[in-house]
């Protein structure tokens, strides 16, 4: 079973760069163009890693992440950090 990565990026060129960088890996890549699509993909795909842009149409990355992360003190399957990159 391969690991799943969800790439959330509204710019097609940036998504292509990420696809190219991950092409030789064994990861299963899923893409979303905005925060709403990301939330739907997370429920459906249960990714192991999410690469989230911040400035997205419809729902930005900050809002999407706040809906993914549970409130403090609640158990979560999500372990990691939030690192804006672009």
C-alpha cells in the first residue's frame, strides 16, 4: 500500500512542479484546487501528508487547516506541522 499525498494548490504550474518532483516516488498523489475540495478529498482519501497552499480561492489554506485540525486536547490522527512555502 503506497502512502497518499494531497496537494492543495490553485496554480496549475505549481501543481505540475510538485507532480514532477514526486514522479519517481511511490506516493499516490491527489490534487485539490481550493480548501473546500481539500476537505472533501481528506474525507475520501485519508492522505498521509497534505501540502497546502495558503492563498486559495473559495476557502484559503488557513481556514481549511483550522477545519482539519481538532481542538486542543482532542485526539487526532494528524501529526505534523503547518509550514507555508509559496
